[in-house]
C-alpha cells in the first residue's frame, strides 16, 4: 500500500483525481502466486488493467486479449506473439485477418467459442497456409464457450482442419468464487481432459483455467477513514494465501500434472491500485453531512458495491496536518459524493471522518483491477484521470496524463 506521503507527492505532480499503481506490491502478489503454484504458468487478463503490461510482460507467461483494442496495445508494446491468447465471444473476420497477416513464424493462440468461429478460423488458416494453436473454450452455462457435446464434435472432426492445432481447453466461470466451487471445477476439468484424451486418442491436453479467486474489498466493522485500511493489509494477504493453498490442494487431489495456465486479472492486480480524489467542498443540509470530491463513480468501481453502502479500504490524507473546516468539530458520518451532476454519484454513505478539510484527499485502495477501465468515462465529458505507477527502483512514472474526452462527445458535423 502506498504511504500517505507518496500519495501527496503524486497528487502534487499529477493532480487529482488520479489512479496510482504500486508496482512493488504488484510484484509481491506475483511472487506469492509463483511460490504457492510453481507448476502453473500465469496469464493476465488485460481487460483488468492494461497499464500494468509494461512490467507484467517481464514477470508473467501469457496475456489474454478480448478485443481488437487490446490487441493493438500489445502490438504497440511489442509483446511476443507466443505470449498472447486471443479470447472473446466475438472475433470478426477483419480482426482475425489482421492477426494472420502479422509477419513472423509465430501466431498467438486463439480460443474457439463456436462452430462459426471454427469455420472462420479454419478458412483463414487454409487461405494463409499458416498453422495456429487453438484452445477449445468450455462453456460454464452462459454465452461464452462450447457445450461439451459441441466440443466433442469438433475433436471428432479435427482431421478436417489440418492447419488448426488443438492444444487444450479453456475454462472460466466467473469471479469472486468460493473455494467449494473451485475445488469442484478443478476435479471436473481434470476428469474431462482425461476422458477426451482417451476417447479421441489425444496427446495430453493443456488447460487454461480462470479460478476467479476472490478479492476482499469490503469491511463489515469500522466505518472510519481516520485510521488505516478498515481491513488490515496483513489480513488481506492471509486471505490471498489461504485461497492459493486451497487451489494448490485441489490440483493435487485431482492429480493434475498437465500443462496448466492460470488466468487471473482481479486477483493479480487489485491490491496494487489506489484512487486518489480531493475534497473540494463540505456542507450540511438537513443535518446530513456531505463531502464533495473531484472524482466520482465514473472512475471508481468495486465489484459488489451497492450505492455506496459497503465500505472499501479508504483513508483520509490531510493536506495540512491539523487543518480542519469549522463544521462539525467532532467525528461525524459523511456521505461522500462525486462531481457528477446526478444524485447517483455517491461513493460512500456514513463514512466516519474527523474534521475533514477542503484540500484533503480520500485515498481508495485495492482498486488496481477494472476501476481504470470500467468506469462511465464519457458521462458529462469530464477528463480522464491521470495514471501513474510507483516503484522503489524507479520512483513515480506517468503512464497517462489527465486527458480531455469532450472531443469524443462533440458532434463532427453541424446539426
């Protein structure tokens, strides 16, 4: 977790609101996963936070892309093709053609989610006479992936697709999962792989599995921002460790010795991120205290938050120690609202603050995954926040300056 002093330095350098990513904390998370699951390759879901790619490209084995935009980002960063997995329920012919037209001998691995995708990929591979590795995505009961029957049908007819190398299965069934579900999924996937290998005389299948390990975002105890995180960092780390140990034991019990790739986004990145927003106004109406900040719900997203009713890790950082506005003098409950012109822009309700002042900051932690990409960024044409990273080796680095988005909402032709 970034210290208050480091956050102040960032606020002065980049302005607020601003996303801050602690790369030392990110590296600790990667090392923890590697230590507990040394047999697994690690794959990062780029949609969780593309700003982490420059460092994660040195630390991880694979990167899952789910859109043409993410593909373009990885090409600009020159990530190796053999580290990329192209996923997504819709892959257009134009997008796949652009991938096949890349120079070099190596193509990214591509997941197949339907018979239509199989036909298109087979056609392109034949036309270009380029072999491509393919993962068959098994559905978890939604719009993604293939039913087991369709998956088996593809394997039975695989000889008709000589340019497609079916290397294994891909499976992802959601996020924030309980250990019981993960244990059951691991056992089922291992059993299915063995059955497919036996029934279709296949070599050992690789498995790319998204376990959906949970991130503990909220506290049910103190609602005060005057102390450190409501849920202490040591407790959060212990929760991460326990989940990894459960996953390791599940893989052992299932007898999984195949090539295993664990796809993670939230679990890898959440702990490294903070969102810093400045208090710009304080007022009381009908005995209710309102704290207005320069950010808002268009920037900050916690999975499971409901109208500001749940308390994420948040702390008050004083701009001037001891400074305070006149009202109220004692600790009080505040509703924290953003700058958007809508009554829905409520970040927190009933947050206990002791004499906050205009110019102080609220720092929301554990938002390194999805907040930076998931917000309602175009609403009301407010600027995109700056993005910065910190490491003890390199200090602060700006990954994106604050960016005006009103041109995106401006009509390009007269009405």
